[in-house]
């Protein structure tokens, strides 16, 4: 998921069924939640492995990870570690 540092709704999200790790990923304009919102940076990236498959819930055992610093669209070589457990 990509959000603007100031908050607000996600700019872009991607759902990946049955992920295998390590997992290469890309987020782009086609992953925008609202097509009218420009896909511009900087963006904060977060990821979650959701145990129940419902993206709106957070349950014990879900895995989370986020980058400490925002990135610009087109950035490469990013490693996002799922290092937190609910």
C-alpha cells in the first residue's frame, strides 16, 4: 500500500494472493484506489499479510512492515520487511 506522508486514503494498493517470499513487487498508476488521484510521490510504503483475507480487519497474527522513509514513484531496489506481528 502506498500513502502520502501527510495522511489520507491510500494512493495505491495491491492484493497478492498466496504470496511466496521473497516477493518482488511493483506499485504503479494502475494500482490506484481512485483513478482521479495522481500517482505522485513521495509515498510511504507499507505491507501486511492478513491472516483472514479481509483487508479491512486487523487480527492477531497478521504481519506488517513499512519503510521508514518515503520513496518516489519509479524507485527500485526497495526491501520491505514484514517485521511486526499483531
